[in-house]
């Protein structure tokens, strides 16, 4: 979708290898988020960022780190991938709407398989 | 921490039947949002409710926010095959990030 992209879209990796997922936005939004989605668990927040170099942990941050050196890019790193990190990963931005409301606008997702 | 419970987990309906999903929060919410995710897609924002007792409609979809701002519902009248997908509620409380429910997966049998 316009405004937010994720790369790669699909990745298969082996247990123990490092993996970095990239989220790129073109709309200069301050807040960016990383979620994972697993059957029966819905969307769970991993980490989020409220500005360049400003990040915080979410509900399921263990085993993940993030970096945001530029407004437009938010990177999610699995230092040493495990099979439990097999999931679909969504990046999102917080985008303003009319009337002072905000929506979470999601990227297309990255399907990661750890073998 | 804040929890958002959503029921049912799955719902199968005949085309033309109504559908309702319910969302309950462990804490009072400042607002609640609803999202739809089509199979294989990403969540898409539907609506945000802010006021106690608020009701909003989008065509066949009716969204309600409870008087105590701890629960919400989404009702679809006369479902169509295009309604298939997973519906998520997400609640905002204080300064904590949005918390999503686990979603209700809707199947519509033509």
C-alpha cells in the first residue's frame, strides 16, 4: 500500500541466524510499531518508536531489538532466530485522521519462517 | 497490564444472517478502534469510538462503545461474502500503546 513498505515480504531462515526486517514509510510520521501475528494470539506489539532513536518495548519484546536512525525507517532485528519467532510481522504507523482521531496504518507484512 | 478480550473467536454464518463480535477491556478506555483483516491481508482501520455510549454506523456495520467505556461491539446486518475476514478491536488506555483483542474470524457461507 502507498506510504508504508516492508522488506523482505517473505523469508526463510535457520535457527540461530540473525534476521533484520525493514519498515519504510514515506509520510514522515513520528510513531512506528512492530507487531507479530500468530493464530490464536491476534496482534501483539513487539516494539515501537516515537521518534528518531526513541524506542520502547511492547508486550513481546524478548529476543527482538529495534533501531530507528531515520524518521522513515524502523528496523526489527532478531539477534538469533528461534522457531518460536516464526510468524507474520506487521509494521504500522500512527496516522492522523480528521477530527483529531488516529489510526494504525499497517504495512503489507513479512512472513518469516525459522527452520 | 491492560487486557482486551474479544468473543467469539470464530463465527460461521449463512449469507444474509447478522453477525456480532464483542470486545471487553480490563481497564477503562479513552477510545476503542476496530479493524478488519481480509484473509492474507493486513489489518485495515474501520472506525474509532471515543465517547461513552457512542454509536456509529457504516452502511451495514454498527459500532457501539459502552457507557462505562470498557466494552464495545460490532454488528453486521445481513452479512455478505465480502464481509469475510477477521475483525479486531483495539483499546487505548492512558499513555500505553494500543492493545488489540485476539480477533473474531467471520466466515460467510453463500
